[in-house]
């Protein structure tokens, strides 16, 4: 079986005829030419396909397809058929498209339109109005009230350039009043802005300066008090915001005088007294809460002014509050607020007049024990000088200190000397002397 087997590499393979259609039939003697033959390469995607009936295509079975070597052959291979040219011409002739047609927009597309300025000026942005300027600045102060001192002067300088007529001044007053009563918790900052403008706004027409126009605007709202206090909920909220703003305005608005220091607007004092009567005349929860806030804000100042004039208006208000607590059909929480307000007034509105050091006692000075140390018992219970058993417990602590340091310190005149023969570190010695001085002071 092995007699006819040739062990030489590649022996016998030349006799095998190719069965693949991509290989050409060759003679038996040329083995290498068989393997050099391969299938035609695929045409590149970028080149147009070759027509089957093109006579210039040289394609042989088992050979490579080659592009034409002459320029006219390349042009001929890539030329457009006449049928296609005719179809394109017919399409162009029958098309209704036009190069001059308007641009196409989808149904949901809204083209951008530039705003045309009324004054026909060349610009892309309209000038800011006075209302936008004031609202932007007040919104900034509301979010950053700490920047009032640094930014208010810049704001006033801008307003002086804007407010040049009586109409713009009236508009400014209305804007400030509206924003101060509409923005929650802005009445304090709004009153400060009004006070600063009353002293630094330049324009002062014959109809009145900024402060006078502001007081006129407040008077307009004041004249509607009886209707507003019994209106719907929204009307009552606006009226209550106006009352609190008027209280802040009374505290912040300064009226300068050539003869003395600045004083408060007397007209606002009279208005606040009447407004509290109006609030108590309709003792619903919202009005009573507003009255409590107003008295907490201005109660101490109002009482001092009334006492100087020999009036007992605050006593009358407190008596009316006590009657409301007994008779009015208000909520339990509001009654608690009214009772706490009465307690606050009985404690002189929380004010503490500093007593002399020699006259200070735990009875007349609530801060008498403020600077005293806090100690702890063996079970961890804290106690201070206000504790009734403070003296006994404090003496026990001093006795334990004496037991721990029996003869550590000796007093020689005004100096303290350490009896130990060993020298101490200067920092430790200084700390120890301070401790001994403190212990001696407590013992006395």
C-alpha cells in the first residue's frame, strides 16, 4: 500500500485537478499556476458597477478583472445610459418645484422674530423701565438683606437719574408701597428703603417730596380701614400687611428737624392707635394675630411715648385684650398668644434696666447669675449659683480642693510662693499660680 506513496513535500498534489469554478484548468506539469489562480476581486463600493455586456471588460475564468487602460475606455464605462437621461429630462419638465419658492417650515416650527423698537433705534435690547428696576432691586434686597448698607447708595444714584418728574416720583412711591406690603416679611427692609430715599432723593416737586407722598399713600389705605377689616380673606390679608408695614415705618422713618435730633412721624402714632382699635373691633384670628405682632414690634416704643404725654392708652389696650380673651370666640392658640402678650407687657416688654453693681441682687437683676460657673454633683446633676443648695455644695467642692492641695500654696503678702524644692516649668508654674489665685478668690 505504501509502494506508490511519495513522501516528498507537495508530491502528488499537482495531479489533482481543481473542481472550483474559480480555478482554471491547467496542464498536469504546471502545479504552481493552479494556486496563483483565484476568484475575481469584488468591485469597490465607490466605483459604478460594470455592465455585463460591456465588450471592453476582460474577464477570464480564473483570471483577475482589470479596469480599462485607456482613457476613452474609462469614460465609456462610466457614461450615463440614454434611457436614464431621458427620464431625468422628463422629470424636470413635469416638476412643479421652483428655485424661487419660499423656505419650507414644519407645521410645529415657529420662526424667530426680532422685536421692532418703537423709536426705530438700532438695538437688540429694550431699555429697562422704572418698575422693572425697582422690582429687581427690591427682590435682590429680599434675598440678600445684609447687602443693604453697601448697595443702597448705588440704587439711590440710579433712581435720581430716573426720577426727574412728578409722575415718576408718584410711580416710585406706589411701587415701593406695593412691594413692601406684597412681599412676605419685607416690611422691615421696605421701611428702611423708604427712610433712606426720604433723605437722599433729590426731586422735591410742589406736590410734595418722597416722604410726604408716601404718607399720603398710606393715608389712602388708612381711610378704608373699616371696610378692609371686615372684607373677604384676601382683603383682610392685604390690610394686615399694611398695618405691619405702617408699624415698621413708624420705627424707621426719621423726620429731620433743624432744632434738634430726628423724630418719628407723629401722624403714624395716631394712625397705629386707631388701627389697633379697628383690629380689635373684629376679633377674628387673623386680626388678633396681626395686633399681637404689631404690639410686640412697637409696644415698648408706643408705651414710652404715651407715658411721656401722660396718656394711658397702653393700659386701655391691655384691658381690651383681656376682655377679648374672656369673651371672644377665637381659637385657643390665639388666646394663648394674647395672654403671653399681656405677660410680656407686665415684664416691661422684656427690657432689663442695668442695675449698679452694688445694688444688683437676684431679685432685681435676672442676669445676676449669668457669669457664675456651672458645677456637677457626683451623680452628674448640674447646679449653679441660682440653686438653693448652691452654698453647701460649693463649700464641699472647696473642702475637697483643700484636701487635695493641703500646703501647695502659701500667701506672702500679695505674692504666692511654691514650697517644693524642685523647680517647675515656667508655664506650669504660671498656670498653677492662676489656679491658686482662683481658689483663694472662691474661698473668700
